[in-house]
């Protein structure tokens, strides 16, 4: 499977699949900006435009469940200390869901990893993202990487 930058494939897609790709591009841009002075939870506003923030749920890598406010707090803390990029593999759209497959590369301090991810995006009737479920294939993480989850409630 050929890996490509999201920016190189976004114009090949429309509808909800394109929205999911825009979500990835905006996330990358904001993670890069998060190291600048003055970056706060409000800086995620461009991403919030794609999200039904009042009903949003994200189920993450370790089955942690977050609403929009919790997720933005988590993102702000994580992005300030991290580098991240998602490289496009494939996107599949069904009437109710979009499945995005990426190779994600990230680093936090001295720890870096590459994972294969599938994120399942569910939309509301106004085409806003209301739920994301994240699934990963990865090597067992180092304890240092888990530090960013210190204040996050992990589901059993």
C-alpha cells in the first residue's frame, strides 16, 4: 500500500471523507503551533468547527472516553510536548461512518513511535463529527509515553 501525505489526497475526496481528512490536516497544523507562546485550549477552535462539540465522544488508544472539553484539554497538553504526523493509507465512507487508516508518527521527548491506526468517525445529521473511535497496531509503549495519560481515566 502506497503511503501519501493527506494534503496530496484531500482533493480526491468529497463529503464526510473530505471532512475527516480536513480534521487530520487541521490537527497536524495545530500540533505544530502548540509549541508557540499563547497556545491554549481555545486554539483548537478550527477543529471544533468540524465537531458537534456538545455531544462529542472520543474513545482512544487505551479505551479512555472523553467529551470535547476533556479531549481539548488532553490535546493541548499532549501537543505542547509532541511532534505528530499522519500519513494517509486509505479512507472508506459508508452512509453513517468514515474509516480513516493512517500511519501515525509521533514523538514525545526522547520517545518516538510509528503506529498503524484506524479511526472511525461518526457524524450527526448536520455532518459534524460526534464520535471518534481509535484503534492502533503498535509495539508495546515505553512507560514514558504513558505519562501523557496520567490524568486520564482509562476504561477497564
